[in-house]
C-alpha cells in the first residue's frame, strides 16, 4: 500500500491576486514542492467551473458571502472564480506540475458545487479520485492546499469516511477565513473526524 500527496486547488484565483483570494495562498507552493519529493504518488484537484456556475453570486444578482438554496442544497455564494481554462484556473506559477501524475477536475456541473475532491456537495457524483487511488493501492493520504476551511476540509472529511488514513499538513494549507476563526474550526472538525493534523517538518524529518 502507498502514500499519496493530494494537492487541493492550488490555483491562481486562490492566490492573493486572484478572484477569490486566500490570504497567503501562494505561500503553500514552496512547501508543497518540497513535500512532493517524499511521495511515491502526487495527485491534484482543480476547481473547474463553467462560466455562469451556480455558486457564483453574479449569476443570482447577489453578493459574495450571501447564502442561497441551490437545487436543494445550501450554497454560499462566491465571486466568479476558476473558470475552466482561464488564468484563474491554472496552477499557481512555481508549483512543480511535472510531478503531478493525476488531476481531478471538480465543480464542472453548473447546478451543484463541489468542495470535496471526491464528490459533489450532494455526494451524487464522484470525481474519479477514489477510483484512481484504489487503482494505485493508496491507503494513506496527505492533504495540502487551498482552502483549509472549504475544499481541504471537505476533501479530508470524505477521505476519512472512505477509510483512508488521512493526514492534513497544516502549514501547507491556507484558509479563506471569512470569519477569523474559520481555520481553527476547520482544523478542529478534521481532527474530530479522525484526521491527523501535522506539520511539514513531520514529513520532511526536519
Ligand atoms: C474553494 C470556495 C469556492 C476552495 C472553491 O478551493 O476551497 N472555495 N470554490
Ligand atoms: Zn469553486
């Protein structure tokens, strides 16, 4: 069985200059590149929305941060972000993309959002990540990327529920922190669910 580094949504729109800026979001690149060398397998997710995605406030003539019900599911509205094949959807420059063996695209269905790298928010459709991890016999996942309080959180919770030994490398993640304690709450939720919250030095043996 093998260990896999799962890089979540390290994309331009989540960098400080992007459409949905994550404070210090670009700072994860250096540490993630260093972590890559410790893993046999490296996979990544990309938030991959069509223009006019249902999670975009603009579609509903509302403001980011407002809540709606989108096809029966509570949906927080966001600025337009990670539009397929736009600059904002590209990996943040400097990320060692050549080490990434498999990319999962999520959030492509305009009717439903997908925070988790495994399933959409209604858990109706899988992204292909689980099948890939099974194919490579991976049983331990190390989750890194953006953002701690959304896509990292939901990916980690699904990973535990699916039976993976799940580590979240805290300093290789950054949070949106719409509320200042969102990162802390997300880390507590993940720990409560059975994720191990670790630091990059624990992996790099520093
Ligand atoms: C994300 C909000 C909307 C994330 C994606 O990657 O954490 N957050 N879409
Ligand atoms: Zn999104």
